[in-house]
C-alpha cells in the first residue's frame, strides 16, 4: 500500500523520541561533571569515573561491588536460563497431550505476573521453605532464572515454528538418532534465536530491580539498579550517573552485538525477526 | 516422517527440567504467598507460620486486610493506585497511539531510525531512566531553567516534592515504550485494503480513521494496555523515587513492600499481595474474555 505523509504525526513521533532520549543524554553528560551537582553541569572531567580518590566508580567500593554483583548475577542467569529454556521450548513444541497443554499454560503465567508479586512470592518461598539455600546471590540467581525462563521459551518457539521439521526429518531419514538430529541440525538452526535469548536474559536480569531487591540482604548483594534507587536520597554525587553510564554502555554493546549477529545470520540463512521479538520481550518484565 | 513413527510423548523429557524448575520456584512461590496469608503469626517472634495444608487455612488476617482495603485505612492507597494507573494509561494512549501509528503506517524516511529509537528504551535500565528525570527535575535542574526561559514560571519549583503529576508523568515516561511496541506490531499488520475500501466507499479520512482504523486497532490497544497496566499496579519504585518517598503518593506496592521488608508483618503483606493478585486476575480474565469474543465475531 502507498504510504501517506502525516506531518502532524511525524512531529509528535519525533518529539516523543526526543522526550524519551534527551533526559538520558543529559544524565550521561552529568556523569562527566567536574562538580558535585547532579543537576547543573560545570565543566567536563572524568572525576566520577576514575580520578576522585574516594567517590569515583573506580574507588568507591559500594559502586564497583554493585557493578560486579550485577554482572555476575546476569551471567549466571544467562548460562542457566538459556539451556533450560531451549530444552523446554523444544519439548513443549513437540510434545503433544493434555499434560503438555498444562505445561504450556504454566510457561505463560510468569510473563503476566507483576514483578512485585514475583518478588514477594520468591522472598516468602526462600524465607519459609527453601531456607537451606544461602541468602544473597544464590537466591537472586534462582529468582532471575525463574522469571527469565519464559522469555527464552517464547523466543525459541517463534524460531521453531519458522524452522519447521523438514531438516530434522531429513537427518533422521539419513540415519541420525533423534538426539543427533537435535544437536547437529536443530540447534545450529536455532543459533540466532539462542543468541537473542542470551542477550534478552542478560538485559532483563541487569535491568531488574524488584526481584533483586526483595532477595538482597544488604550492601554486599546490591545491584546497580538497587544502588541507583537507594541513591535517590540526599548526598549522592554524579558517580551514580557514571555507574549507570558504565552499565548502559555494557547493555547497549550487548544489544549492538546481538543486532550484528542477527544481521549476519539473517543474510546467510534468511532468518531473522527474533531481534524485534527480543526487543519487545526485554521490557515485559518491567 | 521420522516423527510420526514415534509417540509424541517421547519429547517430554526435554521439557522436564524447565517444568520442574517452574513448579519448584514459581508455583510453589505463589503458593507460599497463599500459605503465609492464610497461616498464622508467631505471637512472640512476629514471624510467619505458613499453613501449607489447606485444611489449616485461617482467613482472619485476610478478612482484616480486605476490610482495611474496602473503606478502611488502606482504601485511599488503593484508590490512588487506580487513579495513577488510569491517568498514566490515558497518557500512554495519547502519546503511544500516534507514535505507533506513524511508525507502522506513516513513516517513510527515517523509519529505521525511528524504530531503533522506539526499541532503545528497552535496553536502558528503567531506574536509569528515572534517575535521568530526577536529575532534570531538581530545583536547579534543566526543567525549571527551560520553563523560566520560556517565561512559563517565575520561581523555580520543586518537582520532586510529592506531587501526583510528577508520578503520573514518570509512569507514562517509564511505561510508554512497553505500550508502543505491541501496538505497533498490530498496526503494522493492519490490512491497508480495508482503509482504502473505506475511502473508496465515500468516507472522509476522519470517518475512515474512527470507523475502520480504530476498531481494527482495538486488539493492539487492549494488549498494549494489559502489558502496561499489570506492572504499573505493582509499581512502588517510580513514585518513591520521584517523590523521595512522600506518603502523599503511596501506592499499593509501597504498602506491600513496607509490610514485608520495612516492618516484619509478612502475613499482612502476603494478604495484600493476594488482594492485588485477585484484582489483576479479574482484569486479565476480562481481557481474555473480550479478546476471545472479538475473535469469534471476526470469524
């Protein structure tokens, strides 16, 4: 169909983009402030990144602890949630029957569960039932895996539907066992979606505040979002902005890498679109 | 057909670890909320004594919380939560619909850049986006400076003082990206021939929009609303962060967080979560029923 021009809509849309991204750019600029103010900019410096001897991201222990906690948590979540999710997606896609329908429903419920319900539920189950699991990081990882698992399943199932079963059946007819067919044919075909899942899980985990916070036990298990949240109270410096910017650079690199890999994969295999799914899903958790 | 030779259930083992995980950490977690809410509280230690066996359920604490919500001291917090969510949803529709519409059907040049800009907020931490606003809204921040340059206000104003509009604007800012994307994907697939038919049959552009485009975008609007409303109802950080925890902007989420973490009254907190879950469940049920009915009618 022919696209019409909508000058008023165009203006609204670009104004919206400006409104949504300009505050971020201002916050990034403030992270390079030489003064203590988080609202007005004096002159550019790296004070809050490296040079301030006590309060910079490099030297303030609470800040770089938060950074490393966030990354360790996200990496562990990624490495556990993705394989379990991929297997779950393959299983649910192929396995037919009443139990399978119930399992399919079960996978969808976490997606529509508000984070606060999730956070409270995990908080209570760990404090009342799984009391043996050590507090802090271990519980945070288990919690994050639980709430990112469904995203992996959805992304992978989208790909499974697109890939079809022909290649696998060809492999089976040529004598491959079922496991061999999965490993040698299906998994390579799913590679772009698996990669997208890794990135989405990473971004979701890094962004999460509610679940990490409910399962945090104090300063030692604070993540970057928790640190930003607690920094709302008086006395915080542009070092918090600097911390957020470091995190931002890491997630945007992950997103960029994902986009790049998807593009290469798409041009080679004619498959794609998982990234748009991925972008949409990354936010679902809030 | 390699697969038809074998029973379909042989794929079940693949799903087993994942299903087990969800049962252990999701189903049982949600059940823990029920067990704590319907259990009892240790009179000395003030800790929860969950009732895992439905035979031991005791609804005293839950009834008390419900009576506090319906007309009691928690009533205004619940009303405020509904008010904030409703206003923020209106804001999301007013901003999100034109943007999604333009991205899906209007944008020609710069469409790719626009789409990237719409997805970008998903990769920026929610709290960083809120932090950016607190930087701007400080008394000596850029919002006040701009308003003064434009002569819209003469004195710097403290936006972070606990005003409801700061929270609503914050909620819209935070959640509108989640609104735009699902709406965009529905509007993009909308059949352009139907719009052309409307025009060919003599409708004006405005008539076509209200009588063809809007009804066709209803499923997208519904999905987008559900996706934004669910997390907004449980939000307690946006308002706390943007108003330094002013009690004038407290939402249900703040009360839940307070009872579970601030003061140790897990049973009250869990009961409040149950109340919230039932409300959201009603909302979801309404959504599912209407979409199912619309799909039946479309056939």
